[in-house]
């Protein structure tokens, strides 16, 4: 369990160049996807994998426009096996096949799809479909500051390809 937490931490840090390229778990080598939500605060969604065949890992990362501020620091949820990744992939698949709700109030409407909880990092990912046809990923880690990312419909196909790449990585 501690080794998996180490792999997960090394994975996140390596994506921003804060640790050497190699860790005890092997080389963290692949950023599968990166997207901007196109809003005033450009969030980035990334999927990453570890190249070590014995301890595979993937991560979903969301960061805000100014990581020096606590509320915009990067949030991450990790997937250390096929089952965990499959939970996220199933949420994504359900979300992309869900029709957006009609707007009924000034604040907008959404359909809650489901949640994934990463026990190692104590991070919760919640997935929803919004009335503007975006798919929203809300990520909350132990410090309780939420970070959200709204994937635009124009990016659905590319994101789906990235999800499938990570699924293949885990052998699913």
C-alpha cells in the first residue's frame, strides 16, 4: 500500500518535472491527454501512466490557473489497477452517452453520473453531465478544496481515445 502511494505521488510530481524521470517503480513516461476547458480559468485534465509492467498506475489530474494559490493547486486521483481504472472508464462511458438535461433554473442543471474514490490519495472524483452539454469532473482531495473541469463536447472523441489508451494499458 505504501509503495502504491509512493508510485502515485511520484507520478503526479513527474508530470510537472519536480522529480527525476526515474523512480523505484520505473520510468513515469506518458501523458496520455491534456485539455483546456476554455473558460476564464483554464483547467488542464491529464491522464498519465507508469511504464513499469509490475506496478501500473494512471492518474487524472486537474489544475487551476495559478498553482501557487491553495485553491488552484493541482488535484489528482489515481488508478493502480484494472478494476479501479474500469470504474472511471465506466463513469466516462455513461456520461458521454447521457443526454444533457434541459435548463430549468438560472444556475443551470446537471445529471449526476457517479463517483470514484481513490483510497490511497483520499481523493473523490464526481462525474456529471451539464445542461450546456459539457461533462464535468469534480475532484476533491484531503484538503477539501474542490477543483472542477468541464470537458467540452468538441473534445469528447479525443478524450474517449485517451480513455481507451489507458484501458489498453491496463489490459481491459
